[in-house]
């Protein structure tokens, strides 16, 4: 034992020297591993961009596009009275508006991610009610409309959270491109499937909604950003409406979207009625709708044209040209084919407004009011759905269907005049803005 101890003791200094030389190497290796773990965590999430939101919008277009022409037809078959169907649509529109305005209050208690999922689930539930048939189709229409309102509010809020203002135009263009196929083929295929098998369109709606839910779940968008000014507490219910009406830029931007939506409502509903009344056939309305939706594929060219100008120029051009087409369509009503051609041409300028019409509102929203103002912005769909039938009824009381085109043409013309109050360089990158000379009017933003 003594010999062994002495032999071992001779190697102790050498072992200590080797250990001393290894310590710096271990420290360096540990630091490298720790740095790599910090810089690249295993569960790293990429911030969603314009392509992510465009994809979500494209899938939702299949859901809504398929249902666009199916629900009115099925509702009419079930109830057998156009007046009853109109009343039900009015009631559904009121519920949708109340839901849209109540979502900011719900978002204070429930994470936005789950609200979006709930909205997509309503699409699936609506498909289930639709497959039951009978008067359950009314419940299907209600669930579908409420799901549209819920998803639309959450989608706009997510866009405001994750997309830079300078990318809004690009997002709108990609969104319309991705959604073009769903809006173009959805209505035609939905009606065709309805004739083959009454439950088939609702199967497509439910399947597309499930795909939308799966894609959203895998994007890891999260709960969104809840930004509130320091020192402020949540306001009382619907107090954000007061803040909305106190900001003229937001009010003007919302009015633009309402009038644009009214123009689309008139086009979708009354072009077909006008064609039937003038002996052009039942298919003209569907063909006109398909041709209008194909204008979505012109969105890249429209974006290039818009990028060379300001948002104000694009918005004013869209309203002015669509107004002229609608008014001329009313004046040429004795020539039905000319009227239909002018309305189709006007629909392409409505597509231009789909790209740029919402930008004045979105560019004026404060970060602390994103959720509330997204709900206000989304209400344009419900307000136009209530306002358009009322104005059309008044116009039809005094004249034929052509009078409806003239009435809403004047509304588009009024929006063109209001858009003249926008800032001349709204939406123009700061590097390309022109500094105006003193005394030169800039307009108001």
C-alpha cells in the first residue's frame, strides 16, 4: 500500500496541470453552447407576414364564396316569400352589427386567438345546420354571418399588430389574389352543387372551415398585442364609439368603406334582377358576378398603378369612375346590354376601392385603439347590409331598378368629393414625399 501511494503521489502534480489546461477549454465550449441556445431557442416562432394573412383570407374566401349564392336561394326555397327572406336578412344583419360592436368587450376577457377560433367554429356549425335542411337553414345563415363578423374583426386586428403600414397595400393585393379563385368559382360551384346534392355546398363550407382552422392553428399568430395608454383603465362599454366619432379621419375612412360596400351590394343583388326584367335571361347576373370577381386578378396591376400615386389619388379615382359607370348605366337603361356592360366596368373600379378604400382608416388608427377601432371598421359590412336595402326600397318606390343604380352612383360621387379632404401624400413613402412650398394647400388628412 505504501508503494502504491508513493507512486500515485508522483502523478498528482502532472494531473493538476492537465486539469488546469482543460478548464479554459471547457468554459469556452460551455459559453459557445449557451450562446447558441439563447440565440436559437428550440421553439422559435416566426412573426407572421403578409403571405400568412393572405393565405388565411384566401381559404376564408372559399367558405364565404361558396355560401354567397347558396344561402339566398335556399332561404327562398324554404320560406317561399321574398319579403320574409328580406326580413330575416335584416334581423340577421342587426345581430351581426351588435356582435361586431361587442367583440372589443369580449376581447378584454377572452384571448383573441380563441375568439378567432370561435368564429371559424361558427362556420362549421353553420354547415351542420345547412345539412339538416328545412328551417334550420335560418340558423345556418345566422351562424355563418356571426362567424364572418367575428373572424373579420380578429383578422383586421391581427393585421394591425403584425403588418407595417407601408405593407398594407401589398397585403391587400396578395389577399385579393389569393381570394380571387374562391370568390370567382365559389358562387357558381355552390349553386351547381346545390342542384346535384342539396347538402354538398355545406360539406364544402364545413371542410374549408376546418382547413382554415388548421392553418390558423399552425401559424402561431398568438394572442396579439394589447396596447393601452399608461395610467388608463379599461373604458366603459361602447365608450370607444365616442372616441371614434371624435376623430374625423377615422369617420371619413369608415364612410368610404360603407359606400364601397353598398356599391357591391347593389351590384350583386340588382344586376341580375335588371337582366331578368329586361329579358336578358337568368344567367346574365351570374356571369356578371363572375366577371366582376375576375377583376381580383388585376390587383397586382392596380397596386403598381397605386404605388406611383398617393392613396388619395387612388381612392378618388375609384369612387369617381365607379360613380360615372353607375350613373351612365342608369341613363342607358333603355339599352340593357349597355347598362350591364357599364356596371361590369364599374365593378373593376370597386375592386380598386377594395385595395385602397380601407387604407385611410387603417393608417389613422392609434396603436392603443387597435381592437376597438377594428370592431368599428368591421361594422361597415353590417351597416351597409342594413342601409343598402333601405335606400334601394326608397329608390324603387319612386322609379325602376335603374333608379337604384343612379341613387348609389350619386353616393359614390359624394364619397369622391369627401376623399378630396385626404392628405395629398397619404401613403407615399417618406423618401418620396415632396415638400410643398409655403402657402401651398396640403389638404387635410
